[in-house]
C-alpha cells in the first residue's frame, strides 16, 4: 500500500517549513522569515514508531487574496488537503489568532479529514497559553517549538494513530509497477496483460493520474499490477495534480517487487527514460525494459541488435538489464512480459551458500589480486549474503577504504558470471574486521 500522506497547512509564516524539515530529518524546504517562500508542495518519506508516511509541505494559505500567486498556492494546498490522510494545521503561538486562521480551520473542518492543531513557537509551555486555540473547533491543540524540536513527537504520535493498517497484502502475489514517460503505452500494456479495459487509454499524454493497483491471476500465478502516471521531466511538472501523480509513481516503484520500464521504441531511449530507469536501479528493484510500439518500427534482420547496442551504451550503469520488444496494441510478444518479470524476481531472490560464495571470492582474489595502495593491500577475510531483493553481499576486510570501485566491479562481474543475476542489481558492501584477524584470503 502507498504511504499515508500527512500535509502541513496554515497561513503564511507560521513555521510550516521548519516543522517539515525537522520531521524529514534534513533541510529540504527553504525557510525565510517572510510569507510566500514555499510556493509548491515539497514531500519527503519519514518513519515514526515503525510507521512509514510521506510528509508534505505546502505554501501559506490566503483564502481571500485575489493575487495570482496566492491563488496558485491555494490551489496547490487544496490538492494536498484532498490527498492527505491526516492534516496538520499550524498556527503561530506568538500571535493572536487571525481571521485567516479561522477561515483555514473552517475549510479543514469541511474536508472531514483528521486535523491536528499545532501551535508553533511555544518555547515556554503552560496550559493557559493554549486556551484561546480551542476556539478554532479542532479539538486539543498541541504546543510545539519546531525550531527547537520540542513537542514534535506528541504531534507525530497523534498523526500515526490515524493510519489504518491497510489491506493485508498477499505475499504470494507478485507486485509489478509499470512506469515510464507519458504516452509510452503503459496503460495499453496493463490492459493487454489484464485482458480487459481497466485503464483509460488515449493518445493524450498523462491520462493516468494516480497509481492504480489491480490484482489478477494468469496461468495459476497471482499478480498485482500497478499502473502509474507518466513521469515527466521535473521542469515539465507544473500542474498540481500531476505533481502528486509523479509522487505516487515513485512510491509505486518503492513498494513493487518488479518494475516494467516502458519505453516508446518509435521515439527511442531518451534522457528522461534513463533517469527513470536509474531511479529504479537506485531503489534496488529487479526490472524489465519493455520496448513498446515495436509494430511501428521498420525492421530488418539487424534491427533488434541495433536497439540492443543503443541500450547497452545508454544503460552502462546497469548492464544487467533484461529487455523485451513488444506491441501492447497488437499483443505481439506481450505474453513474454510476465515471464520476464517472474525471471528477474527469481534472480533477485537468489541465494548463494556461504561455502560456495567464499570459494568463489577466494578464486577471484587469487586470479586478480587487489592493487596495493600506499603500500597497503586489501585483504578479504570472509564473505556472506545476508539478504536478497536485491542480493546483498558483505565482504569483511582489513580496511574498507582500500576497496577501489573498479575492484568492486570486478567482484560483481565474477558473481554475475557464476550465477544468474540478470535483471536485478546486486549490492557489495564492505565491513572492517580488524588488522589482527587471521585472513582466509
């Protein structure tokens, strides 16, 4: 399930961005002591008491302003309110309540969403300071000092209490996210795999506005397919609804087991396609490059080879990629997509026994010893595979600073030549084990 969304709203200059930065754990929003600095929604993933959520910062709300900028900020804040599971309304504890505070509180009451009233800039707490805020009709106010990180835990305790557990996900159901640029044919592929018209398919880019989950079965196997909105270049994302569609698409990647990266073969692999594929790679997800609209390509005996050479050049950072050339419209080779998804997921779950792994690494070191750095040479004592999805290998060494990226790549290639990890990234992590250990290598 997607992370619950928690939106921070309020009139300008009450400290929303400061609270957002504290919860996010890093400085993301620009904070200045003047209204109107945060004009777009910013978001970050966060965890509190084991519960994951996405925190969203919004621009200050001025309901009665006719200024074009404030109208745009209000429109974007309305989107955040509409999509949020929980809303944090911030007011300034150093000022008296304003008409704007009452207007915003009334707006939020009409939303029927859980609203937590956060009174900011309360550095020296006393109950009588909060009495007037009950007049907003939003229940008990929470006193915080966002700048000094005081009281934020109580607010988050209250916020996560509204998260429901969501539906239990079937562990046997393979979750497949379909991602790519707008108009690459993602929804057409989803409809082809499902066998019925579930997503609206038009030739207008951006028809799918949110990530949509649909369970189905094929040949006795269970799947959950997640159709997502097209991911545009950042500078192209101006519409507020689309902004959140992109957010949901990235969240779909994070919760998927496998990603289908749909590329318009008629247009070819673009810079934006590479960025999307790179995000999937960074998230450690197994994936399949789906070259769609293959029916539109004029072909000869060498056409696929030319496309593959282009993919290898552009995707040199993930030369483990797996590709399939299809036409979602005609159904050409579409049946191979699910088979490829199963294959790369199986590879992402592949485990290598500790004995076999250490024998392999020992042989690799004997064949090609690490280079000496300032008179010191990397020594690998032991290797294990603690996890899968992606397969992760931990090397215990004398000094992890001596592990050059080229030698790490060499070891990755050794692993890939020995075991089928096609379609999935693998991670090689080094850990210091001390100079006095008895080395096995």
